[in-house]
C-alpha cells in the first residue's frame, strides 16, 4: 500500500522534517479487518506467506519471460510431431481442460483414440500425469521425485540436476530444472515414443529434432529466435526443450484469493474460505505436508515424499509393469532410491488450482476433492473401506485394487491418526482448498484459448473435451 511517512534527515547540517511517499508492506495492525481477517492474516504472517511468489519468476529466471519462445513451445505442446508413435503430444496427458494436468485417474499415452477428456481410451500407464501449472517453482518433479535439483532450487544448477539412468547428471548444464526435464518425455515409450523406433534416448531425441527441422514452419519460428537456424543450421533438441520449458514458465498462475488476501485484500476470501484456511493451517494439520513456508515457494507442498495409504488402482489394460509379486502395486519412491522405507511414498502435490483437476492422488483413486480431503482425515478407515465402484472412475479401473495391509504398515506418522471435523468444518476446508487456492487464469474456459487452431506441421491437434 502507499503510505506517507515523515522522515528526519540532515540537510546542510540542519535537521529537517521531510514528507515522502514510500511503498511499505501492509502490517496486520493496518488491515482494519474483522477478527476472522486478523486471525488468518496473523497466521499467514507467522508462516512467512506473502502471496507474491508469482512476481519473483523473472528474478529467479534472471531474465524476462521470452514470449516468442513460449509461443513456439505452446505449438509444440499440442503437436504430435514430437511423438514418434504419431498419436500423442504433451497436451494428451497435460491438458488445458484440467489445468494442464491429466484428464484421467491413470494416464493414457500411446495408442489412444485421439480424444483428451473423459472419453479418452487406450492402454493406461501407471500413474496420473501431474499438473504442469506453477511447476517452474518445483525443485522435484514427478510423483516419485525422480527429477530433482540437488541444490533444492530449480533455478540453480550449481549442484546439478539428478535424473534416473541413463541421463543421471548429464543434463546439469541446462539453466533450469524444467529445461532439463523437457529432455525426457519424448523418450518415454508408453507416453509418446512408442515401441517401433529402434534406438536409445539420444537417438529418439535426434529423430525428434530431425522431424522438427523438416517442417518449414518450425524452421521459420526457431529461425526468428535462433540466428544459427536462420543461417542454415538445423534445429537441435535443446531448442525444443527450451521452448517447451518456456511455455511451462508462462503457465505460472499463483494469484489466487489467498494471495490477494495476504497482500491486504480483506474481501478476497469469503468467511467460509477464511475459516477453512484457519483449519488448513491449524486443526486439520494440512500444512504439515502442504507447506507454504521457506523452500516451499508458497506452493502448498513440502516437495517431500510421504506414504499416505492411497488405494492402489490397477487398470485392466496397461502397457506398464506394476510392482509386487501379483503386479498390482506401485512402490513409488522406492523405485528410485531402492530403499524399502520409501515404498508407497509419493511426492506431496501442490494444492494450487487443484479444483480444476479431474482426479486426486498419484493414481486418481479419488475423483472429488472432498473425498480426497476426507481420506487425509482418517486414512486407515478410508483405505480399509475404499470401494472403487463408489467413485466416478472409468469402468476399467473399478475392479481389483492392490493389497491394503502393506499400505497400513507403511503409513507416515503424519497421517496415522484421526482428525475430527464437523460437517460444517469440512465444508469450510473444502471451500478454502477449492476456491481460495484457485487462480481464475487456470480455469478451462481461459486455458481453452491456448489450443492452436492449426499447427506448423500441418497435423491436427487432438480433440479436447471442454465443458464437461
């Protein structure tokens, strides 16, 4: 807020009273809100939550967003030209219909029917594709945190970026974790690459770059940004990765009602949402994992992995290999660390904009936000009594589920107890998470404008089911 301050200063040896206008943070005492306003504002102040994380993006990047490169990345996001199976793109699993997250409880990659939405069909992968919005601030990516910035800062490659074999640390010379991560999806066989192409990951990337370079429209677009291409050099995969990452940077939507409230707008949250916020940061204990302090970058996640007893859905048709002797389990973080203590542990997701997601948890076992929140309040009962047929799941996911007893044995102490909330309190908590953390720019009616009508490759975009 703007405030006029009287400042004493020395001019020519004399003490002079000078009135100046400066920008200062609005303090709690200056809010003049209701007792409910004051309680929530005090809580946020104690947690160090500023509501200003989005404004730090350019500073942390060390430059402004490159809008031209981001728009090239947008076109690539929707174009199957980079998928060697010729039937999927980034948008097939990270869809604008759902905040650039999955339309499915468990993702469908290659051999799909060309539809992105509830009617998508095809063999399933192993997990739900995570939401991309705001991922610029994530130091760990994917449900098992298999891509990570070892410095704890995705904008700092000083300690390197760690990936599973065969890449390991070889992508560490890239400036940001999202740029390095963009090297991986085109090589994933069940996601976009398919099984027909012979060659390793580097060969797949070379083929993707060759495909792009053969498209005159992409040569023109990349040539407008890279002088080397303009001078006749080929498009290389690094250019592709930087364009994809730049588009992801542009999907930073962190100006939700909670942010506006933290910046001093008492009217940003309803009374129900404020009461829900106090429960979130207090009695309900959500903030224990969905952190907003320090290295969380106000993303409502601690970026750590936890075992929280999520029922294990097993699709009827999959092109992935599930874990366990009966091939009906997902060992989560253990796949990366090899440590049995990490079995069933998955990364805490950011709760920003979760209201636009189609399903919740790593395998989409819950298809309503209310059901997902209720699970956290009494994990043991939720897991024991879970009935997939009671969820709005696709028919191929309502059959058998993985074993329950090992999940109960592995529960993180943070969720091993029971939290009692009244019905009214649960309503308030759901309202806070659903509406208080939703940036309107992440809504499908806004994101649908990002779907290209035509693509440089001449291919047709996939069919997106909006409004359902």
